[in-house]
C-alpha cells in the first residue's frame, strides 16, 4: 500500500470469501516497502522487497499458510537495495531484476538451488520483465538512455555461451525511450508501454497503437484470451490482437473518479494494474486508492452477431467464437455428426475458445451455439 515513503503500509490479501487479511511490518512482513507482487505457476505468492539489508523477497503459500524468506546474496547473487521486478517462466524458474549496485538480471532454478547471472550490468531505471515462450527475456528501462533490453537465451537459460543480447531504443523504432509496462501475447509479440502509446515488437519490426485520446500510458497486460489491456490515466483500453481493433473504456464514460501521481521513474513502478480472471475484473492502483473494474457482458447479445475465426484453422491451434450470448452453450461436431466437444461456455467478454486436440483429423466441422431462445450453426475447416 502507498508509495516508497512513510505512507507505505505493506500488503493485503483479498480472499475468496471477499474478506481482507493485512500483512504489515509488525506481522509477517519484515518491511513495509513492497515493490512487486506476483503469483508463481506453483501458486505461491511472491513479494519483491525494497530497502532491506537482509532479504531479497518473501513468498507465501496460501495452501499451507507457510512463509519463505529469500536472503540477500543467496546462492551467490549480488547484493542490492531493491528488486525492480520478479517474474516466473512456465517451468517455475524465478527471474530477478536487481537495482543498484548490481543492475543485473539473475535467475533461480525452480528448486531455488542454483543462481545464475543472465545478463551483464545494465545501468538505468529498469521497470518490468517479460518472458516469452521461447525464453527470450525482455526488460524495460525508463530513462533518457532507456528502451527495451532483450536477451535471447536460445532456450538454454543456464548457459550464456549462446545468448544474444540486444537493446531497442527510439532510433530502432520505439515510440519513446521512457518505457514502462511490457507484456507478451500468445504469438510472442511484445507490447511496450510509454507515455505516447504502445510499441509492438515482432521479428525485429515495430508497429504502434497511439489512439488513446491524449492519455498517458502506464501499463499493458495480456489476458490470455487474445486481448492486450492498456492502462492509461484517462481509461482502460482493450486491443484485439487478431483483428487489431482498439476498444475504449474511458473513466469519464464509466463515471469513475481516479487520480494518478505525476509520472516519474519512481512512480511508474507503483501504479498497479492487474487482471483477475477469477472475479472477471481489473484492479487499478492510483493516488485515490484501489479501483475495481468489473467486466460485464450484456446478456441481450444476438446469435446473428456470433463470429467464428480463424477459418480455416490450422490443426492444433485455437478456434474462437466472438459475440456469444452469456447464456449460450457451444458444442463442436464433425461433418458426419459426431460430437467432438460440448458444454463450452463464453467468458465474461462473450468469447468461446476451443483448443483443437492434436488427434483431430483435417476436414469440415461445425459449431452449434444454443441459447434458450434459439440456435445457430457456424461451419469451419481444420487444415494441416
């Protein structure tokens, strides 16, 4: 809670019964300065610390109610005044972006038995890490000489001999060298936030999203359903990665009053933005407190508006249905009438995603979308 000043208060846990449990300096938390909070693939919650002489980070296991304390210099890593960011890959390896005097990125293996230096010293105010499925590691730097650092580990994160290190700046195509939030979508496209908009990096080329009604951009995140969500000082924006369409939800239109601290290298790290898939909502942190924005889908959707794509679709990929009414149920059939999948339900944004099994044959299929008031059939082809 709060900034890295005297008004910092520690952390709070919103439980599934909608009650809060607070952790502060006089309980389990050894400091009130919490820099980052992230949930690992093994469901443990990790907290990156700031201004501690003895600890780097702590973790909490909600299933066992146990705490773990990661010490400074554990397994030989550098000492630091803070952790800029911490992230996990799908193998539960822990990536740490250290502040000065280290200014390096380190990795712990999933068992926390081995520490490994990933990159050389990179002075600057590093904000956020992102890791794609090929184990390329990205780090944003909010600085006059900043940009985006990229370390291509070639899939061997504990072997630096084949690494490729690059830095992208404004002269390379970034909208600005003052970069803040960063995320990666399912296609390994990288989205980088700065005050002017969002730069999209793919195969060493940049595209841009800039239509934010003069809003200053703070952060970006991927929701795992084909959208990138962008947090600005004037609202929240949803970008469809397949159709490249931007949808606006301004705070003015939503009737929301929220204020943000002036942007600086220190403040850019404490503006919180998180998508909560369990509660189908966003959490935004600002100067006026914590804002919850719920994602609601209008039940009055019409079956005529349902859209299926891509079509044809490659075997092993994902079939998507958009604009599906909230009370609909979707089933997948082969052209011969054999039921392949059933009871597929739309998410809160009216989408159904079907991951095509590897053993499905190429050919024609159809999706049956049923509601209490009607039904619709959408045909599609699966190809090799």
